[in-house]
């Protein structure tokens, strides 16, 4: 069995699981954990989109 | 005339160690503080289970195991101990962070020894990062065990 994800979906899956671990381990209260996890996910997502556009601009 | 730039930091420096030692008492090293990070390293989330943190443990176990499994499914490379290449050795350090997941993977001969596709390279990163995240989980279990984190 083999799995082939696109670049963006691989980055999304990566961001999802990494944000959960960061949220749970880096904050103490449940509310802070959810907030920090969502924040990390948003930063990962925005970073991915920004990097994509940066590469597009470099190419053109 | 006294030099203000040197006298002020000196007085601050003299105060700092006292206030730090008065505020922070050394925490005793309990058997749980030793067991939790070791179990947490061997089994993702296991350290948190040992400490009764079931919710956190389940989330960490699901996240690390899923990332590792997805890396294997994406035909990611599983690094071995000593191939002579420094980058491979660093990859091995990341992989071994996954604890028993890595041992089982090597035992079952899952994953690839070389990369053929771009997505397989992502898989390699998923496996390495899963291991590194598991180390963070083990350290977190230690902090909970010594009472530094609720």
C-alpha cells in the first residue's frame, strides 16, 4: 500500500499533527493549548502559502 | 565620580543569584520523573498515560503514530545506525526518537532504504519529525512528573 499526497496536502497534514503536539506540550491549560495549537496551524498554513508565492515570484 | 554604567549592572548581578535561589527550590528526582520520559520515548504518549493524563496522552499518541505511519505509507526512508554519511546519522537520531515505532519498523522491514519519488522525500521528513516530536512529548512528561507543569 502506498500513499501519494500532493505538496500542499502533505504540508497540511504535517501542520495538523505538529500543531496538536505543540499545543499539548507547550501550554498548560486546555484553553491555551487549543489556542496555541490553532495559532501554530495558522502560521504553518500561512508560511506554506507565502513560501509557495515566493517560489512563484522567483521563477517568474 | 563613580561610573554609572559599570556600577548598576554589578549591583544587579549581585542580587540575581540570591533571588533565584530563594524562589526556586531543587525538585526531588522521583522514580516517576525517571520512568515517565523513558516510557514516553518508547511509546508515544506513554509517559502521559503513566501520569494519568489520558487526554493529552491519547492526542500525542495519535499524532506521533499517525505521522510516523503516514511517512511509512509515503515510502519514506528509514535511516539506519551508521552509513558513514553525517546527514544519514542525523536522520537516524530523528528516527530513533520514535522509540518502539522505529524498532518495529526496522524489525518488520517497513519503509525504504532509498528515495524514488518527491512524495517519498516528504515521507522521510514525516518519519524524522514524528521522532523529534516524540522527544518533545517525553520531555513534557518529565516536566509534568516533577511538578513543573500542571
